[in-house]
C-alpha cells in the first residue's frame, strides 16, 4: 500500500504560527474598530452638545415665543440667524437649527443656511421627525433634561450625531430646542485608515515574533528531534548491527535531552534483549529439533502402516492419534499375541509434552511385554500397575483400556483402568456406549486389582475405543463435543472401512472445534470383524494335544470330501510339524488354521516359540545309507514331498508355517 505523503513538523509549526497570527488579527480588528468608533462618537457628541448649549444660553427664549406665535422676523432674528450660520460654517456642522417640538412635526424658528437651499427651512416651516427624534426631542424639551445623543445613519441625512438642548424663557420654561447635527461620515474612513495602520503594525510585530519564536523552537526542538530521527534511521539501515556502538548527543537541558537519554537506554536494553533472544532462539530451535525427533520417534512407536495385517482377512483395524502439542501422552497399540489372538490397547497419560511422552513409551512397552507373555487383560493391568508405581516420583498415571481378541471365535476379554467407555456397534445396528466396570488408573496405587469382562464380536460388528480428547474437544465457546455427538457422528458416517469411519469422526470433531486450540490429544481406534474361510483352533503345544490337532484337520477335510489318501498324507504332515513344535519350539501356545478354496486345502501352524525356519534346512541325501546321512531333517523333507507348497514367515513374534495340498 502506498504511503501517504507526510508534512514535516517544521512547516507545520510555521503554518500553525501564521494561522495563529491571522486568528489574532481577525479577533483584534473588530475590537479595535469598535473601540475607535465609540471614542469618536463620544467626541462628536461632546462637540454637538457644547455648541447646542452655547446657542441655548445665548438665544432669548421670550423672543422665540414671540416668533413662534407671530411668525414675524426682526433685527434680533437676523442677528441670531447670522450667528448660527457662522458657527455652522466654522465648526463644520451638518445642521444647526432651533425648533419647537410639536406632537407630529418640528416647527422651525431658525435653520442655519440660505433660505430656499435644499434642506434649509425658514421660520414657520415644519418637518417630520426622523430616526427616533420624536421621543428624544420631547425628552430634551424639559428643564434639567439629561443630555442624550441621537445617532442616526440613513440615506437621506447620512451618518449623524444629533444633540438637543432646551431654550428657556424668562420664567425658566422650555420654549424651543437648540439642535446640532454633526456628520460622522468621516468616522468610517478614519476607522479604515486607523484599522489598516493598526493591523499592519500588529501583523508586523506578530510576524517578527513568530519568526523569532520559530527559529528558537527550531533550535531547541526541531534540530534535536532531527538528531533522534537520523539516529533511529541509522539503526534501521545498519540492521541493528551497531547497537553496542550507538550514541546520540542532544544537549538541550530539558525533556528532549531526557528523551535522548531514554532512547540511548532503550537501544542498550534492546541490544541486550536481542542478544538474549538470539540465545533463546537458538535454544528454542535446538529444542524444537529435538521435539521433532521425539515426535517422529513417538509416531514410529505406534502402529502407523495400514492395512496392518494384509494377510489377515478376519478383521479390519485402523487407528490414529493427533497430539495437542509436539508430542502427546495418548497412545494406542495393537499386536498379535499369537496367530489367533490380537491385543488392542488405548491409553491416556496424565499431563502433556515430553514428560507424558516418556511415560507413554514406558507404559506402552510394559503393556505389550506383559500381554505377549500370555497374561490375561486383568493380569496385564495388575502387573504393569505395580511396575509403574515403582519410583514414580513425578506422580504421573495412565488410563488404559485393554482387550485381547480371540480371532477364531470373536471372543474378546477386556479390562478397563479408568478409561473412557468403548463404543460398540452390532451388525446392522447403531453405535452405543458399552458401560464397563472401571478399575483405578495405572500407577495410581500399588496393588490395585482390576475386573475382567468378555465381549463377543461377530461378523460385521465394530468396536471403537478412544481417549477423552474426543468427547472433551472444545469450540471457541468452550462447549464440549461430548459422547452423544460422537455417537451421532459415528452413526451418520457412510459405510466403509474402519479408516473411513474414524476419518469421518475426526472431520466432525474439527468442524465442531472450528479452529479452536485443543488441550488434549485426540486418539481413536476401530476394529471390525470380517467373515473368514479359515477355521482355527488354539491348543497347548504338548504331545497330548496331537490327537486333537489331527482330528481338527481330518474333520475339515472329510467334510469337504477329500480322499483317504489325502487325509492320510495330511495327518502325517500334521504329526511331524505339531510334534516338532511341542518338543523344540519352547512355545506356550499354538494356533492351527485350515481353509479350502479352489480345490486346495491351506493348513497353517502358528506358535510363539523361538524363531525357526524349517524350510531353510537342506534336504537329506536319500541315496546314502542311514548310517551315512546327517541326523535330522528327514521329517520336514517328507512333509515337503507330501505337500504341494511349504512356506514360512516370522511375523509379530510368531512362527507361521503354511502348507498347501491339492484335494
């Protein structure tokens, strides 16, 4: 955006002073003119009253009465007339006349001037009053009347000051008025001349004062401010590189010098702040890099590759975690305890940040280790609780929901250590909370005991577990998202995978929050049971269980119409493999699976024993005698010959051997 052009302080100050002078002149001019006008009117009024009073004292009132009654002139009349004319001319009077004020008109006795001249009246003439003269002249027509001046200004007579003084007869009674009109037209011209001269003098004095004050202010204000300005610009242009060498000199002995000292102090403090900020920023960047590494480490510890078990079609599983900070305290986990048992974990550590992440890693490791040892969910929680209580100086704790699913039957044993209720959906139904019995949080109290319960998940059933970051998500109004809205969002989600379900729930939480900062991690996990063609059975890896293993496969093959030859060959292979697991693997459990498809039978053996790949063993040389051949390896060789395919893999802590036989 283009910056508006600025006006500097120096011309602003000069313009302000000139404007102030103009305002003062505009205020002073009318006042001076009014004062001068009043003084001039006072002087002219005094002159008019003086001449009128002299005439009133001089003129014989008794004779005035005679002239008024008879209208006849005599020598005295002419003498007074000449006197009045002479005074009028010498004194520069506009009009000088003697009248008798009647009710409606003035009756003229004398009027200085030549009779017949425009505006000059003779004895016996009458004229109308003008400009309020009626009341004023009648008021003056009294003994000891107050001196009153009449100021008029009209087109006919001009600008006049009129004075009236009563003429008394021998008895002291007013018989006429000696009247004097003095023209004051020259007052306006004199006022204009006087005002012009005065304004010139005032403006000259003001302008001289202004420029003197301006240069004074320029020296004590503008120059120091300019010094500060150049100092600030210099700092910016040097990109703050010379803060330690910064100096600004202002010696005015007033607030500007104090401002310069404050500026110097500010730069000094700014230099120290930048140095501290540089150190803090470097440390923050280092911590940020370490937190980023910690975030990646934490993320890598959680199962994050989906589909998690692409070779397993019995279930669909998906999970996600969104930390409130760089690293969080929530975690989820799922892993195969053996080929037929899947462990599910949802947990929430108290607190946030790095301490919670460290406690989370410890808790996750202990839970997985205990679950993979074959303990029940109840026993896992009790064992891990006691382990976490040891040396728990930080007094942290973790809420945990743990379930172990038997994949072949859909039965799940669960235990809850102070965690949120799971949400379950039966095929074709809606999600609802499963309000299980809560135990105490882990690491809260040593020796705590936990309850165990069982769920059965059939084909199409879904289970969702989550942390409190979901129902306790808040919007800008600090309103909680809540479990009711969570269930509505789950039920409103379109059909699809577990991943699509949780993504729809997460979108609904984000829309509700509306960008408001969240103070808790948001973690969710969903599992759905799928139909599977493979039938399974879990057995103890002992020779006593061998008949059950043989019966399991034989029953499936016989029901499918397999020949006795195929069944016999399969029994030989089962006997060899199950016996080896029982004798040599060190396993605590074995899961057998069998499926039929496209005229072939697939047999699977899964155990949690020591890793061992029998397919890597080289085949024995059958051309040699029994004494010459190396001991062992004949049994697996026989299995390879009897079966069409033999493959091995080690996954999730289990040995998995798969046999394929054409029916």
